[in-house]
C-alpha cells in the first residue's frame, strides 16, 4: 500500500480538487495543514523543497503544485 500525504492550507481551491480526486479513486491519504502544523510547513520547505500547496507525496515521489497527471502516474492510475 502506498503512503500518500497531502500538504494543504485553507482557502486553496486546488487542494480541494486533489481531495475530491483522491476520494473518487478511494485512495487513503494523510492531510497536513501547513497553516496549523508548523512542523509540516517546515518539512514541506526544508525536506520537500516545495513552497506551494497542494504538495503531494506518494511514497518517495513528490508532486509540487496542482498536477493531476503526475499524481495519476505516481498512483499508477
């Protein structure tokens, strides 16, 4: 089973689209709100080298920004 983590923030329409996409394909994920979780925000910036939401990790693959085609490829859909 793949480990999927979705980094989000409030008032992020692309984040909501990604959530709907993951629900549609019945993919379990962990959501981390970078406005509420300083550790998640720091990890996003320092480890994932991303400065935007949504950022999604699928195992070792990181997808920064809204890119459903890359997400589909990472999930083998």
